[in-house]
C-alpha cells in the first residue's frame, strides 16, 4: 500500500491539475504489475496529445493492491483502453488520469 505522505502529496498534485488543467482523451499503451513494498500495484503507461498536437507518455500506478492471482489477461486487457487525462497547459508533460485513483478508492 502506498504510504500516507505519498497519498497526500499525490492528492494535492492531482487537485491542482484538475483545477487548472486541460482535459483530453488518452490511451493505455502498457500495463503491468509492479511490486510496491509488500504488495503489487497496477502500473499503466498512457499516451495523450496536448492542444498543440504534441504527444506525451506518462505512467500512473494504482493505490489499490492486487494479489498474485490477477490474471495476465486481465492486465493485458487494459492496453488500448481509452482514458481521461488532465494535463497542465503550462507543462503538458505533467498529467494525471481522471478520476484519480485515490478519489475512486476513498469515495471522494
């Protein structure tokens, strides 16, 4: 599980991006399970285009742990999925998926 400091920092960043950012459609281009301390998290690599037409690639990892039995088919099914992305118009390489994972998992 991601620690409280990381979660709070991420929430602040995401809230800022959502309040000032531009929304666009992106696509998941890679999905994998990664080890995060004593659990595993789903890491998504996604690609999106800013309003100037430049493509960016970023990654996001879920704050929800997944167990070992998560099938490779389930992980692979994420690739190609359309996702909502919010990016900073002043620095388009800074982005987050929308809605943020912490908002979904905490019910905000």
